[in-house]
C-alpha cells in the first residue's frame, strides 16, 4: 500500500477552493506599455495588469469561509459589541496579556504605544526595527537601535534563528545608554532581516537582560505564529508542543505587543496593542479615543474585529503553517535547482533574491534590484519589490556622502492562502530566466523623486535613456 501517502505528510494545500478571482496575463506588448507608463516603478502598475502579485504579504491574505461568515454576523454596535468580546478574549487567550487596544493596523499600534512611552532622550533597541517602527521611534526624536545577532547580517549563513537579538549588543547598549532605554522590542519574525525567526531561548535571555535593568520587553508580533512554527521545527525540546503553547510561552517573556493583524491574523486590515500593565493601557485607551475611536473598536468595523478573531484562531493550525512555510521553502528549493541566489535560509513569509550577485555589472547607484524587478514584470507579469539602494540609500550624517545598504535584494513576499504551488513554480522559473538575461539588463536612473520614501512614487528610466533589456 505504498501508494497511500502517510498521514504525517502534507501532500497538498490543506483547503479546497470556494471562491475564485480571475487573473490575466496581459500580452507582452501591453506589459511593456504598462511598465513605461509606470515609469519603471512597479508600485504604479495597475493590479489588473499583474499576473502574480508578490509585492507584499501584508493585507493580501485570502480569508476563509469562516472569516467571511464572521464578517456577515459582525456586530456593529458602537460600544461593547459581541465582535469586540470575541476579539478581546481571543487575544487575551493567545497572548496572556489582559489589556487589549484595537487599532486599524500595525503602525497605528506603534504610534499609540510609542506616543505614550518614548521621548527625545530615549534609545529603543530591537533585533531589527521594521521601517514603520523605526519611523515611529525617530518621529519622537529618539534613536532606533538594531541589535540583531551577527549571523542575521550574513546572507549566506544557514543558522536556524537568524532573527535572534545579540545579547552582547543589547548589554553593550545598556552599558552605553543606561536609563535612556525605556523598553526593548523584539520583532517576530524579523521582517527586515529576511523573515528569520527568534528562538524561545533568545526570548528568555532578552527577558533576563530586561529584568536586570528593570525595563519592559514588547514584541512586534505580526508573524508570531510563523515564528512559533519555526521554534517547533528547529528548537530542541519544542517538537511535541502545540503552536498555541509555544506562542503563549513566547508571549510570557514580554510585557506586551504591537501587532499588524494584516499578516498572521489572515485579514486585509486590523491591528492591536496588548499588554499587562493596566496603567499603560489606561493611557493608551485615552489616546485611542482621540486617534482611532472608542476602545472597543479602535478604527475597525465590528466585522473586521470578528474576522481578526477568527483569523487568529485559524493561524494556530499547524497544518496550515506547515503548508504556508513549506510553500516559501519550496520556491527556495526550485531556485536552488536553477542556481538563483537568495538570502538564506528561506524566510517564513518571503524569499529575498540577491540582485547584487546576479547583476554585478549594475552599480548600486543604478539599482540592480529595481532593474531585476522591472524585467521580471516584463518577462512574466510578476510584481516583486526592490529592497536595496532605491529604498534604503541614505546620507551619512558624518561625511555627507550617499551610502548604499549592504545588500541589493528583490523580495518575493508570498500572500497567505492565495497562490498554488504551480503558480509559484512559474515564479521561480521566471526568476531564473531574468537571471539569465545577465549583462543584457541595464540599470535604471531616477528622473524625479519625492523628499521621503522615494521608492513608492519616484519616476525612473533605463540608465542613459536606452532600453531596459538590450538585444
Ligand atoms: C514586523 C512589522 N511590524 C510592523 C508592520 C507595520 O504594519 P502595518 O503595515 O499594518 O502598519 C509591518 C508591516 O509590514 C511589519 O512587517
């Protein structure tokens, strides 16, 4: 009977399709027109002209039948709705934190928490601050300090927990800044470092340092369930536990969290702060009423709260997580077959292609990642996102010179429950074709850019005004 798949294997996606959304591959000439009209900035291409959209995993999940059902029965009462009860009690159960503050998305949660706790004298350590977290710290005149472990900075290192905080760097930060550190943050998984996980042992060690210095630890937990899955698979002694048990223990090392529910809560909008300090929670609720809304909806409709609660229950399903993360790893394996380089190991929610090593003839000033992403769209209608010099080039405050980031990456962020294995095989094969274009691919130059966050809106053209792909 060896043709029967053993029960512990997952032969395919753990769901069947109930609703479909038609996608189209517009013809090549049309893609050329679209790319030119978007001035080589893929953010400006209409989604109707995108065949496979891997721009982000945020707010792009497919909701389940149960989530849609919960939306239909959402309670839209202004105060104390049933949907709020479900939202609050689900978050209390999973995190163990008793005070829940609803927000419309992750950065609103950060704004609330940091607005209460951070001032211009402060330094806030994190493994790596996500851009919105960094911006929310810096907006208050404080310093956002990254303390990720050294392995997390090496794209070829295969260590299992490259999202870990370096305890040495954290201790050094306390030695240097002392009382200027109001609390510590830990981002799970570490999005800006390639979607890499943080181990339970590391969370415990970070907590011990925080206790020594009498400060709180907050978790930026947008992908807490994916992080728990990695702990179950990679950390000794965790294999027999459920995802919920692992997540619950992880949260117990923190004093609270901010969450963008647009990731692991499997919804298109939503977020929250949860914490154990009643006093801090009271302050946040007062600010919430000014910024977002009454404390039992916080900028969300009742139906949104209901969908988040259901999504948080569903994301704890280990079969779902296995399918989810193995889908990302499967793209990695296919890229390996093609010899396409990417940041290793594959992250929980995305693959980060190494454009610098694929296009060594394009200097950072001509944005190899942008050029690669534009060619990927032209080749196959796939939208990916440059994470390199266009996004992160900055002025060195000491020398006044422009400094490029260490890596020139192209992120393939995988929406949850959206694309099939076959569709993602198509993506990996397209990535190899674009890599094979090699020196035929030209760099790009900026024609116009806004003062901040230029990658969203800037106008570009192939360097020297020629073609993007030379024959
Ligand atoms: C780790 C992390 N924190 C915070 C955020 C911000 O969340 P939002 O986009 O919901 O404001 C994101 C979004 O990508 C994230 O990945």
